[in-house]
């Protein structure tokens, strides 16, 4: 039996070697590839051009209009463009910009911004606690367990999504920008975030070691509180200390329109911002053709606060999502919107158009995957959140183009905005968050389903930055 097994192993190894040799890039195959390339003048010219220039510059479609069409049949009024600088906080700017437009409409102010530094402080504090508590919760699992591995790979990030916005506002409220200003570290998050992640990983390992030595869950949680004291101090150094109360009143043309009043961040959200229950009143809609439509999904553990909500969304056909988005815009209500912003973006003109660049003609090939295939092959996914604020409808009520308010500053794109064709919207839009009052009953009924739970490491659900 032993001899037979050895012979079989040798035979398998021999066959494997032959197969490997046939599949490898042998000298014969390499020669075939080399001969397939033409050295004529046309190919030489293309090679020289690609060697020395940006591919986007070479593939820019000269047939595209020099300036974008900026007329929209339905546009929510807005004033002022925010700037996330060198940070991944687009999700926070986008979520608060939706509320900002409502506050400006309610108070008549022409220039108003929230403090992203305030909510971001608590976002990073909450995510730190979420990570450390996750380490405690998984302390009995081996270090190479998939969940433990995911936690240590992702102790926290500056990215996020709408559920994080709603949970943070519900718990901590909002404050005006002048109450807690941005800092260098909040505008440029990479350096400090890297240090904080390193400290959290160190603390996570200490918690696991304490557990292995017999520490009880209660003892570990007390140790976690001591660790969080260091996290809090680091965050104060980097982002400032959040206010617990402040005095404020709306201004128009630099003059108060009413007597200043003292608020807490929570009372400010309730009294000035309307105090809407975002978790109860809004629903996230996804267009992911790689999974069944008309199904509710929940993303396990990938949330912003330990006591908060997991992602919950309804996966729907693109046309259904458009109907609800149009209804919202017709009612002058902006929306949280996320997409794969880097695809076919002309950053100078501020347009997202499938015809902006002709990559195929330059390289003599095609790039023909559909949206489902791009998702399945990791070629596309949601990367950035913006505020959907306008749509242009044709005479039949069908969308021709859309516009978003971005958070890259007023000089980026078209006066701080991006304009996308409806065809681009179909291919690279992924998530829209709408008020439930714009959803038909059949969509609301889907929320009664038991959600399909997906793991936190599912590649489709990276946080927007």
C-alpha cells in the first residue's frame, strides 16, 4: 500500500510538472507573443505617446462638448461647497450636507456649515471602542479566525456610510462649524489615523493576551476603558475637544436674526435642524446586479458604534431607485448618494460620462464587462459619497442627467459639483438613501423581510471616502 501510494504521488508530480510546463510562459510562447506585436509606424507612434503622456489625456474624447450642459429641470437650492481636504470623510460631509440644505431653507441663511470635526471625533472614538470590544467578544477564537483577522486589519478608518451618520447624529447631535473648527489632522487624516490604528492593534493584542492568562470579561472591559482614556487623549490632541454646550443664533448678511441661545449639540439638532429620526425615516437603496433584487441585506459588524446599527439596505433594479430619487428631488429634498466616482471622470469639466474617454481605441481592444461582471471581478464598487441634488427630465419624465454637490472644494469640477449622464448613473451608481415617504408601499413591505446577513469583509461594502 505504501509503495503504491508513492508511485501514485510520483506519477501525479510528474504529470503536474508537464502540465505546469505547458501552461507557463515558455520561450516558445514568449516568442509567439513577441511576433504578435507589430513594429510599424502606427504602433510606434502609439507607444511613444503612451510612454510620455497621461492615458486620460490621450483618450479624452474630442467630440465631447467643451462645457457641460448645466440646465436641470429639478434642482434643490444649495449655497456653498464644503471641502473634506485630504481626508476620507466624504460620507460625513455628504450626510450633513443633506441636513445643511434643510437648515438653510428653514432659517433663511445663505451661508452655513456644520462642524465635521465634531462628529468625526466621536466617530473615531466609537470605532476605537467597537474594535476593542470586538477583540473582547472574539477572544476565544484563534488569531487566524476570519473575524479576528478582519478586526485587526480594520481597527478603524476615516471612511464610512450613511448609517454611521445617522447613529452619530442620534447619539451626539450636531454643532455649527464655528463651534468646533477643523484642525490640520482632521483635514489630513492619514498620519494620525495610522498611529491610532497602531495603538489599537497593540491594545487588541494585550486584551487577547490577558484573556489567555485567565482575565474575566469584566476585567477585560475595565482594561478596555483604561485603553480608551489614551484614545480619547490622542483624539483631543489631534481634533480638539468636543463642546458640550455653545451659544448660537442664525445670521443673514452678518446680522443675527434672533437672540442667541445656548444649546447642547443634541438640543441644537432637535431645535434648529428639525431633530428627524434618520434611522427610522430613511432607507438605503442599493443597485447590485450581482445579487438578487427585491431582497433586504444586512452587513454584519461593519458599523460605526457598538450600540448602533449594521448596514441595512434593499437591493433594487436601477429604474426603481431612479423613481424614488426623482420623487425626492421634485420635493426639494437632497439625498445621500454613493458611486464609483473615478470611472470616466473628467475632473476639470466636472462630468461623469461613459463617452469622456475612449480607452479601447487607443489600445486596440475592448473593455466590455457589464456592471454585474465588474462587481464580481472586483473591478468596480462604491468609492465616494456625494449629495444628489438635481435631475434633468425629458418631456416624457425620463432622466437625461443628474448633478451632485461634492465635498472637494468650490474649485473642483463644475463649481464644486459633478454632472453625470443617466447612462453613467446606470453603470456606476451604487447607493442612494431616501426618505421612506418617497418609497412605494411594495418597497416598504420589503423591510419586513428577514435580512440576508453578509460578512463585514464582503468587498462590495467598503466605506465611502
